[in-house]
C-alpha cells in the first residue's frame, strides 16, 4: 500500500500472531489506512478505528486485505 491508501482487513496468515493483532483492534472487516513507514522502512504506521498504530513489517505482512 502507498501512504494515504485504505483497505479492508479480510483475515490473517499467522494464527499465533492473529491473536495479538485482534487484541489491538485489527478485526476482519475493519478499514485501515496506511500512513507512513519509518525512514528505514520498519515499523509502519496505520490508522485503525480512529487511532494510529505502529506495526513491524513482519506483523503487518501477516494481515490479508481487500483493496
């Protein structure tokens, strides 16, 4: 995704990590917006349910989305 783009969460690739992401509010069907990545590319910042959330790229890559 590019900065400013939005997508809808459809699920997760990693069942173990999905528990942590669900607890942070990343629920299937939720709209997320990609804000920016750090200068070296990791972590990234997304907006979900009105709050900004920083995720490692390895965590974010386990999220499946619908554009």
